[in-house]
């Protein structure tokens, strides 16, 4: 929306305080970038986030979802538009933000799900395996082969945690 960064995040919780906005943005891995904008959280962004990169728009939406503090959090490719370093940082923050709630994460990148309590590996729309990261590695199936290859799974081979 054509509004300030703060207003865009605050859509999830209109009465949120600045510290709550900052906490959600930190968890989404975008706080530092937002503070460097010309007017920080008061910077007006264009329609559809036209003045932000794809990764920034994605992390702004993630901050909004985290600010909502819903008991269930569904994230579909939440880190797909960020580089591996940012993904690792965001994943660590999401682990902390997800405590005490149910988080469903759909991802093609293995790093995004390796710390999940439960991973379900899909292959061509069917469940191939389910378990924790160590259990799936020990089983030696598709998940273990993908981890060993250091690959991102293809659109037909998804995993959700």
C-alpha cells in the first residue's frame, strides 16, 4: 500500500507499538534495512512495494505476519527471495518467533526446514517420508540424497514442516 513502512507492517495489528514493529521486523530480517531508509519506518513506499526489492517486500510481509501473533503461522516460500546468508539469519529468527505456536513452512530450500520439529517430504505430490532432519538423513531416502547433493528441491519435490 502507498503508506509508510510502519503503516504497512501495522496492518496486522493497528495498535502495535514502535518496539513491537521493530521486533517483528528484526525477526523477519529487515529491521536494519528499514532503519537505513531515508525516513526509516516513516518512509513512504509505493503501491505494491514498488520502491522495495523483491526480498524486502517478502520480508516486510513476513514482519506483518509475525506482528499478527496468530497461534498458527503458515509460511509459503518465506525466504525464497533472499540470499543464503539472509535466509540463515531469518531462519534463526523464525525459530525463536515460532515458539509457542504452530508453524507450517513450505519450502524448496533444505536449509529453511532442517530445524523443524517435523518434516514432510513430498515427491510429485505424494508423501515420500516424514520425520526430523536426523531421522530423514538416517533413513537414506530422497531427503538424505538432496542434503548430500547440497541441492534445492525442484517444484515437484517439496518439503513442508
